[in-house]
C-alpha cells in the first residue's frame, strides 16, 4: 500500500467540516473501508465521493458547509461511501471534486502548515497511518 501527496484544505473559522486528500496505490486488490482521526482534530472521518445531485436518492443527500470552495455548487453534492475500491496496482486519487476524506465536526480550525494523522483501515492490508499536511493549493 503506497500513499503519497497527503494534504487537507485549511478550514475557515466557524466551518465544522474539513476535507483531506491523498494518492493511494494498493499492491493487491483491496478496499479502504474506514478512516479514523484523533478526536483532537475531528469527531470522525468519512469516505466521501462527489456526485451529481441528480444521481442521488433523497435519503442519501446531505449538505456540507465547506464555504465557497467549488465543491458545493447546485449540480454537485457529496455522499458517504461504504468502501473505496483499490484495484491492484492502480493509482486512486482523492482530489477536490472527487473522492475525499471528510472530517466531521472539526475540533479546531485546520491551519496551513499544521499536520495531523489519519489511520486508514483496509479490508485486507494492515492499518496504515498517514500524516496529512494542511495546505491551500
Ligand atoms: Cu464530503
């Protein structure tokens, strides 16, 4: 399991959601099934994908207040995924506008230059802790 380019957006004060991104490649077919984060950072972390709002069932729909970051226009929304598919040897990118790790109920603002850890829980591979750097790109 290789993870690189792990980063998160800074969060304006008053915003309670954050988003983290990384590139990941698994040696074998695997699934990312859960992500955990220290309660010093956020209450919990979820695996999300951005979808066209019209593709979503009503019960799946939820809004996040991420401010004016382009992830929340009328046509797009986000939903939690049960698992993120990691085909063997395939680069899977978590990027703004695509798959991402949602940080729910931030304990404090995410400030550029700070780091925090996420622990990735896979179906097959052992847990992996990655360091996320807060960065605005
Ligand atoms: Cu999200």
